[in-house]
C-alpha cells in the first residue's frame, strides 16, 4: 500500500514539474505518468477501505458524520467540475491531486454499508450507468471526436451534446452486454447456461466486429472529407493572389468580403476621383513589415507575398506565444525585424497576460504591432482572444485584427481540423491583414 501512495506522490510531482504555465497542457493532462496518481489513489483506497469488511452497525452520530461529509464532498466536487478550466495553473500544481483525494473520500463514504447517501447514490438509474461506466469511458471520446464539427465548433450546441450522449450510452450498453459480460462470466457448469454463454460469445464476436466496422467507417469518412479538400490546397494561386493584391490595395472597401470568383484582377486601374486622388496612398510593398506566426500563417504566406512582395514572414508549425521573444531576437539580429509587426499566435496553446505584456513591452519602440485573434476548436481559444483584446488596450502602438470575428460562419474557409485554411480562407485572411496595414 505504501508503494501505491509513493507512486501517486511521484506522479503528482511529475505533473507539477513538467507542466509549463501558458503552454498547451496536453502532455501532462493526457500523460499516463502524470495522471497515474488518480488510479493509484483509487487502488490504495481499495486496500485501506475494503467495503465488504466494514461494519454497518455504527452509531447515529457516526452515520450522520458520514452522510454530511459525503454530501459536502459531492458539493465541492460539483463546484470544481463546473467551475474550473483545464487551463487553470493550480490544477497542475496540486489541484488534480486534491480532486483525486476528494473523490476517494466521497467513494469511501458511498461504499460504507451504513451510509444513507450511498443508498441514494445506488439508485437503479445510477447503478445502470455505473455498471457500464468503463464502456462509457472508452466510447465517449471517439464519439465526440467523430461527431464534433471542428470547422464550426459553435454548430450543434446542446443538440449535438445530447446526440453524443445517446450514441455513447448505446455503444456502452452494447459492448457491456456483448463484450464485457461474456468475458466476465467465463465458463459455466450449467447446460442451459453454457448454451446461453455460447450464444453470448457469438454475440460478443459479432458485437466486436460491428464496433470495429463502425469505427473504421467513421474514421474513413472523416479522412475522406479531409483528404478530398487537400488537392485544392496545392493548387496554383498566383493569379488569384495577384488579383487580391490589386483589389485590396486599389479598392479597400472590397477587402471585407472577397468575391467568390477566382479572377479578380481588373483589366485596367480604375480612375480616381479628385477626393480619391487627394487621399490616394502609394500601394504597399510590405517593406518594413514582419509577420511572426504559426502554421496558419504558413498557409497565408504565399498570398501575402504576392500582395506585399517585401514582407518578411516567419511561420513555424506548433509555435506558441512563449517562443515569440526568441524569434524577435533572432530576426532583430538578422536585420529582418521591421517597424510594423504582425503577431499571429495562440493557435497551439494559451498564454498569460503577463507573457503577452512582456512581449509587447519589448516592441514598444516599433511603429505599430498588430495582434491577430485566433479561431481554434480548443479550450484555450476564448482565453487567448480575451487576453489579446485586454492587453492590446494597454499599448498605444498595438491594434487587433479580429480573425475570430471575421471568420464567424465561414466554415467553408477551413479544412476539417477547423484551424488551417483552404485557398479562399487564406486569401481572405491575407486581405484582412492588408487592410489593417493600409489603415496604419
């Protein structure tokens, strides 16, 4: 038992050490080594508190203490479930460990034979779910992945949630009946029971086959949808981008919603009115403009460079805000850091306000900095955008290009992952940046 507790302590410590605030927590959130403490605490509880050895004949005050402590624990657990976000730093610095210990304490109350709370929680509907909880745990994630609309995560709402729950419960019930139960029962000496078990095994085999077919079909369909879009991504974009550049620079009013036709280039430059001639500015070339971003900007880069041939674009897959300062130092040393900076970061993980604040303070001598909000079907999307909007207000040389708002209801601009852009989406993204630069 001491080994179980020691292992739990090591696992919780590993989570606290490996976790880096302001970055994507997936490594520690999903890592077996960094989440093993929850399993080990449960195993330790089974050793310390075996329910079949507990005495139900206890005093009224002791029973009341059990019920009150269990009820209080449940209330606290519900508050934590609905009131926390997996991006909260404290969760990785002891928070998840506290939740695991709290859950173990609640279970200790519920399994005690004298607990009235345990009898309430042992009602038939909850008992039915509890028996199938492992299957539900196994099935809910693939169901969510295969049914989520990544490109437009607002779509579906509660209706989609209820559909996912219904599918997960159905699959859990089937796998419990045709897979778990036959395996759990094993051989029987009864003739009738043996015949029934044989049928159950046949049903289990067919159930497994059916489940595999459903998974493969769903994965295949999802892959087809994604790969069907791929060829368009590699299509030549020279004419289209050049057309966008002329349109965006010559006619700024059309930038908000680029036409759907691909050939946008006018045969001749439109004549300017007297007022337009007075206010006319030389077309942008991108000189002195530096863009720092992630894989999203990599897809937009060819469109930007056709419009702004002298622009410097530094994009890298997986880049996070915490890495931006090093990139700025590198570009400064190379003489590639302009006076107008565009930062397109936040797709790959969250960041703290102070991180962004420190970054912008290092760019306080620059003429203008543009921060681009993000659209990514991840938990950190709203936090990233809120931090961008909030911190930008603190600096006179910082403006925001609200990609999140501009891309609303434009699911057809995105590939299946809901993050990376098809040619039309990249073109639209580029037009927003060009328009923002024109206003500087």
